[in-house]
């Protein structure tokens, strides 16, 4: 980008948000090159707007100047979703973190995008309500980011993901308009369901500045069980057995041996270190029902190979069990300096087979792979452990990731269940969608964003469908589709 | 300006091979951070400044880049972000990867001088000029108490002079504490009452002893009431916490060695500390003495004997005091206790054991009040912001008295509350315990009333 | 449409006059019919129409054909009656993939054989098709508890006028790959393409079910009881407030002014507790609960009430719950109503003669945050009614979306919001 153009843009941006909240100092913008994924890329300018109107003006200024815009909030994306891969302007929501309204009559809350997911549930708790989607990073990730990726979490098994809990959005479009789609009332609006379309669009259509979400009454009790299995296959079969009984727990989570070790080192959750796999199950309900369902599930677990079933006796024990699970990714830091998380999905019934194949990949390549995931909905999170300081390891790990995602797609699943395509899986999206599918999606994207300036370089493959003006920038690890799409023959 | 490219290990490895980190940096500790971002909502400076560079993750990233030579340790922007940190270590509690943020921050600070003149002056005067010198410290303490006994605080408030004087706000709004220039010395040995359970040393500290000797006496009383003989070193020692947390590693190491010598000579079962910052520091002597192969091991062994007063009392099975104090009390977690030493439960349990006390929880009790060692002197604006959140949460909690466990926090919060017009005393957990065990000195009016 | 297009031969098959009349929409008659056999076939057919251009109106079971504005043009009746297969069903995965022309009762029967169901209950499932339900966003009485079509569709295949079939979503319950185009097509009334296949997630049938019937002298206390129950953890799966005409239409004979019917579903213990809670809520609100025998077909009749015979006008108001009293106050005296307070929905049947005035009054009462839509109206009065009301915010985007996916405007032209 021409420095002159950027300088004048920076001047204009500062008029909108103030001197302090728009900067291009090369040292300072370096701190916006990363998120929780291994991807990095430098932005040119960082803007920290304070209001929706400021966001709209910032978006318009950038769009008019033809400069890419990437929205970033907690930057806890595991898929490089907030990495400004085509440079340009990064908008962060650190200042827009207010809960605007809690309307218990309508079972709605209205929030700014920078509100931390857990902060909303904490604010609702004294009123007897909560916000259901609970990504494992809920202590840091924001509702705005959740909307971008259509985030899930352990408890979405029974209650659905972010899109099922969003009824309205206010969004800043590249045209400079600030549009409200949907709102407080039930999501059966006239006209196309634009709010539904925007959730999960990873910031490629517009930038969300206000969110209307459903809230729901807290369950009277939650019964949490830990079932211990000799191996992941037995545990996976137990998951199918539970689902077949007609009980759908609020959450079914699985952790394999390696994950258990890391979690125990980090948080002493009380998982048995000698187990091959652990299932964490939770049912919601009125006390007498939760008790009954807990017993029924415990029975099914035992009948299906559990060597031990432990029921959390109180809230502290329940929190301990969950703390281990929720901190699982970050706890991997205890096993390895670096790791690479994947987010594949397979139909529940394909879990045992898929896990066995992943095991085989680990054995063949020599990289340790642990698994900690949402077993109830087949959402796998294999983590490949490696050392980024050892030459060749990063590339090898990317190839392993690619192979695992292909495996999931071939099993009738998906390449991402909740992290989003982002930057990291933009080539892998071809495993689940044809060019025709992607062409329609791109056409829809261009209705909102004709010049593909909103979070460019994400979601769509880099090689053809969505070329934009900023494709040939140095400084980020561009992965060619040809190099990683070849599958098995790369492994000699 | 030419900008170095993004931090991309793959490219770097191809070009430069395996990187050699800067001297004085333990790269394994730095690489523990996987930049997941879970620390961000727990960071007071991120909340105040909204800038990634002032978040724990951003600071770890900068230290990583500096260690790999991508940015300079002497870059003024690096220094600004590194010294803008409270070092409250709330991020350590939030971190699932077990990053030792405090340790990394101290390594980084040791490699870069502070950025502003104010910071340098305070270091020269306070951290290096005053604390390591017991005589100078005693004179300063005497002067401080003299101003209080001469009613200078009231004068400062009336004339508004506190607004322009250095340290004026602390002088004008002083905490519950010692007010007489001359005070009785702490007995070298306080005998345990009833069934004797052991012999412990008590760190009287530097600032703690000059401003809160009454608290030290009540700590000794509480220990004695639980059957412990309490001894104090003949010569007062400073453990080196303030210099250490500010990155003055040489001063810190010297003071650590001196403290270890003073206590090792006493023949005791445990070293009891009632100042959270000191306790946290003394539990990490191994880290501070890492460049001293002879003392390093001794440091680790010494650290294992160091206990916070409430930790020691509760874990040993505290005897409930007899006197009733009918008060609604909120407990403020000192950062170096809750995050530095992971002690959350024991001070609360100790308070609950006092008959009549109703413990209420304030919102964000584990957030830094802005005192943060010398931070409230070096970065008053940001510290004031943190203090204003704290004052609001305390008022909202409906507590009549605030209990904490660190002199810095007590000074800061006390000043903040009084200045905002709230007559809520801030005292040490050991003060309340001491009064409940029978001490009758320095009780603020609300406590007197509650014990009547 | 131009003269030139009219002289071209239209694609599709000739139909009899009788068939023409059966497939008329708001009084307009089709010239030809197309009956594709699968998604690819549908796309190829649409492409022919697009080349025409010939305006297409998509037909499923025909239960929602009176929804929408009067079509701008209508040449081809595009029927999904040849696409009725269940393509995949794996009970242990709780997912299935079906063709758009499948009747809902057929789908539910297949699922029921495995102890499962799709908890969506639009009117007249014996005729309604999967595709029609999706296109019309036709929901039943369980929406407050189980959500709407958008909460159960996990994947979709759509035939576009470009001649391509494009998919979105997938076959797994959790999936964020690519854009969620399911949402775009649900409720789009087929104006962006023809929904050809739909993937659903399904659920186990509830273990127990019960109904509580209360009656009130006024509507507002009944509505209050329903909304307060909706905020409970043990919320009913359906809660309707009906007047005596609807009550009679649903097979009861009691002469109650207003009735609150509550459907309770779940595990046995849950339903027991929910029944106690419901009875208490009714009594607390000043209503009476009587041990009335409830006809087996009560809930089916209530569900089908919103798909009325030709001669009446059916309006639906949707507002935030807090606005319901204002809407209730604006209900004309000659209206019959069935409301679902937890979802902020009031359905009204009005005589054709007073429909326009009634609609105007309700729109004023619903205010800016609410909306009132004509769900059904006879061809004779429809042209005089503003079916959708003022275009919603974001309408320019909607029009641009239509332009992007159906540039020649051949699918269901003119039937949607703002003349789309």
C-alpha cells in the first residue's frame, strides 16, 4: 500500500476516534499480528473505536480508500480469523465492552461486541438466567467474536450454537451504513434472515456493532459425571449408546490419555492419570430428574465398558471437573512448547473409526496427537504437539492437520465445527464444498462487500475464487493449496 | 520506517537457524505462553488502556520478540509497556498454561532501565537509597509519624496542599496505623500461650514496621495465642520485595541473602510474613538467586519455610478467638497473596473464625488496587483508575471495614476511600485477629463500637 | 414481461385446465408445469426458465400458497412432487437428509419408527412438504421451546436459476464451514432459488406428555400466565391463548371467554413438576383449571387453525413480549384469535370485509419493533392489502441478494417483501 494513502487515512481515522485510538507506529501495530493460532501478519493501522457510529465511519473510510479491514476482539481465534493477512486496518473492540440491556421479560440481552462471553453469564446469574453458548475460551472470548465464528462450546449439544441464540445484529457495512437486522422479537422476521446469515460469516460481510441475544433460565441443577474408560474406542461407543437411550445430555466431552496428563498437570481436576479416556457428561434438570438421569447415564456408561463412574457431589467438584476440560488447550503448554489445534467434525457413529485413523497418523509420523473434544456432537479437537524452534516441524504439522481434516470430510463431516475457517483452513474448505458452492457464497459476500475488503483472505481458498487487490504481500506464511492438498503421497 | 517482518518462526528458522535468545532470558519460561488470550479480561492495565501492548499476552509477546532480537530491549516503547504493568500477576491465576508471568517480567525489567525520569528518581531514592538502609528507614519512619502526631494530615486536607505536594495524597489521607514518633519495640521473643506448638520467626519488614508496628504486634499476639513462640531478628531486615518486583535485581539479591542469614540464625520452624508482597518475594528466593549457584539451593530450602500469617494459622488449625466483633467485613485480596502465593481461602477463614464478623464478598476482590509496589508513585494516572474501580466495589459491597494483608494495599485503598469521602477503615486481617485475641490498641471507632 | 419472451415456446409440460386451476396462485394461472426428479434436474429446469425468461412459482404441498404478495408473473408451476425420497438417515447420529418434496407426515413416520422426531409442527403436515416448510418458514406451536426451522436445518441444497446446485452446511450437527446459507433460504419464499434437499438434526421423542387447560375472563391475564411460564426452566413446549371460537374449532364445547392451553413435554418427572407449576401459574393469574376432557385431536386442530380456508384473512402480529397488551387492545371485535405469547405472536382471522382496517390498526399498535403480516387472504381482497408491511431495515441488501442470485427475477417474482 502506498504510504501516502495510509498516512492520509490515519489522519482521517484519528479525526473519528481521537489521536490515542488510531495508530500506525510500526512497533505498536506489531502487537496486532497474532491471535491464538500459529498464524501471524502485520497490519498497517490499528483503530480502537468507542461507539458503533465510530465503527461505521471507520469502515466507510477504509472501504472508500480500498484498504482491507479486519475486526479483532479478544483475538482468541484458533484459526487465524483475526490475523490481518492482507494488512490494512485492524479494528479492535477493547473499548466496546458494555452490556447495554438485560430484558428478562423478553428473555433478551443487548450487548456490545467486546463483552466477554462469561461476563454476560455472570451478570445474568443473579437474575436467574444465563447465556448458553460457552466456548472453552469463554473467560476471554467476546460475544462479537462468537458471532463472527458462530461459536459453540460443550453445552451446545442440547441447546445449540451461537446462531440459535442471536435474534438481532447491528452491523456496519462497507457502504458506511449502520443497519439493524432483527432485534428483540422472535427470529421470524419479514425479509431474508440477514442476522442468521451474518452469524458465522467471520467478519467478511460487515462488522457487528451490537448484538441481541436470547437468555434462558438457569437449570435448577446440573449433574456432572466422569466416566473412566480403558481406551477412546470404548468411550466413543459409549457415547453412541447414551444417545441411543433417548437421553440427550447437555454436554458429552471426551479427553484421551495424553490430554488427561496435561490437564492434571495444569489444574488438578481429579481425572485418573492411568485412564485411556475420560468422558465428562452433564445433565440439566430439576433435582429429582437430574438425579435420575445421572443414574441412568451412569448405568449406560458402566454397561458400555466404563471402569469407574464418578458423580460430582457438589458444585466445587463439578467446577473442578469442568475447569480441567475448559483449560485443556492451554494446558497443552505443559506437554509441549507448541501445539496445533484442529476442529474437525464427524458423525457421532464415525468417532471410533476416525480416532483410530488419527492414532495411525500419529504412529506413522512420530508426532504426539492428543484429543480433547465435544464427543456428543462429534466435534474433534486433535492437538498435534511440536516444537516451532525445530526446523521442519511446523510444515510437518500442517500436513498432519490437512490429512486429519480430509479424513473428517471423507467421513461425512466438516473441516470446522466451531473455530471457523479463518486463514488456517481456507484451502481445506474445498474438502466440503465444490466450486459451485463457493461461488454462490462469494456472490453473496460481494453483495455486502463488493471489493472483498472485509477480513480478506479468510474463509475462501486463496487460489482463484476470491483474489483481491492485496494478494501479493510479503511477510506472512502463505500456504499453497497445491503443496498441502496432495494428501498421503507427501508421506514417503 | 522499515518494519521488521511479522514473527514467523518458519521463515526465521529457514533464514537464521535455531534462534539464540538474549542473555538473562530463560526462553523456556517465555515460550510457555501460547498467546491464547485468556489473561486479557483479568488485566487491569488492559482494561484501563485498551491496548494489546498493555495486556499480559502483549507483554509476553514483546518480551519474546525482544529476546529473539526483533525489537530492542532499549526501545522506549518496549520499556513503556513493560513498566506500565502492575505486575499484579492476576494473569498467572488466569493462565491455564502455567506461565510464570511475574518471573518473566522481572527478567525483562532487569534487562531494560525504566523509561521515565519519575520512575528513575523513585528507584534511586526509595528502592536503592532508602529500603536497604535500616538507619535511614528508621529516620524516615520517625519523620512520617511525627507529621501524623503533629496533625499535618488535617492541615494538608484543609489547605488542599496535598494536591500539589509529592506523596501529598498519602500524607493527607493516612491509614489506621502508628501515629506516635516513639513506639515500644517489638519484643525479641513473645511466648506462646497455652499448649505450645512451635517456634516461629516473624518478618517485621521495612515499611510495615515503620508504619504498622501495631499490626506486627497483633500478628505476634495471634501467633502466641495459637501456641507459638514468636521471635524477631535483632536487626530489622528488608526482604527485597519492592526492588525485586521493580526489576532492581542486584539490590534484591543482596537483600535476599541478608534476610536468609538473619532468620537462619534463629532456629525456627517457620518464617511468618504478614505483608503479601514480602511473602511472595521470599517464596521465590530460588528464582532471585538463580545466578548465585551457592545460594540458589539454600534459597529454595528457605522459601519452603516461609508462610503467610493467615496461611500458617489456618493450615495449622487456628483457635477461634474469644472476643466478639460485630462487623460486616469485606476482604480485599492482595495480588501477591492471591496471585503470587495462590492464597485465597485462609484469610477469609481466619476472618470467619472471629465471632460476630459477617464476611461479604466485593466484586473483583482479586483485582489490583493500583498500589502495586511503587507503581502508584511511578504511574499515578493508571493507578488512580484501578483505585477508583476498587473504591466503587467496596462501597457497593456494603462493608463497614475492609480487611487486607499487605501494607501497600492498605495505604492505597485507605487513601482512596477517605479522599472519596468514605469513612471506611482499612485494616490488616491480623489487626482484626489481634483485637479479637485481646489487643486493645489502635482500634478505629467502628471497631470499638462493634466490640462494645 | 416483454412481447418477445411471450412468443418463445415455454419450457415444461402442458397441463389440463383442471390442473391449471388447482395450481393457481392469487388468481393467476400457470401455462405449464415442471416436475423435476432430483436437485440436478431442478437446476436444469430452472436454467431453461431463466433462459426464457419464464416466471416460476414453486409448489410443494400447497399449504402456504396464500402467503405473500400477488405474484408479478406466473408461467411455470414448478412442483417438487417428484422429489420425495429420504436420502440418508442414521438414527444414532440424530441426522437425516431428505428431498424437498417429502411430506412431513412421511418424514415424521420414518423418524418415529426409530423413536425420534423433528420437533417442528407446521400446519397440515399431511400435505405440507419439507421444502415448503423451509421456504415459508412455517412453524407450529412448539416454537418457543424448540425453536423454528432455522434451529433444525443443518444443511441445504438449492437449485439456482444459473442451472447450478449449490450446497451449504453439511450433515453434522455442529459445523461452521462456509456461510450459513440455510438461514438465507429459510423464509425466503423460494425467491432466491428452489430448495431441493434439506438436512435436519432430529431428536428423541419425549418420554411423557400432558396438557393443562385453563380459562380466563380476559385475555391479558392468560397472556401473563403464558409469558411467566415461558421464563421458567420448566417452560411448556406450547402455550396458546385462544378465544371461544378457536376453542370450539379445536373440538371443545365449553363456553369459556378465553382459554390458555399448555402442552408439557419431557421426561416423566419433568412433566409432573411442570404440570404443578402450570396449574399454579394459571390460578395465580386468576384463571380456573377444570378437569375437562381434552380431545385427542386438540393440538392438531390448534396447529392447523393457522392455515384457514379460502374465504378468511389470517393476520400474524409478531412483537416483543412487552408489546403484547397493546396488540391485544387493537384486536378488532369481529376477529378470532390464537396467540403464542412466549413468542410474541398473535394470529387473527378476520372477515375479508374488515381486514384492511384491522391490519392498519394492528400495525399501529405493534409499533416499530413489531410487525404484522398477512399469512393468508383470498385472491379477491389480497391486492388491497399490504401483505408484508413496510420493507424492513436492510432491505437494499435483500434486493441486492435477489439480484445476485436470480438476476432475471424468475423465481416467485413479486411475492416477497418489498416486491422482491
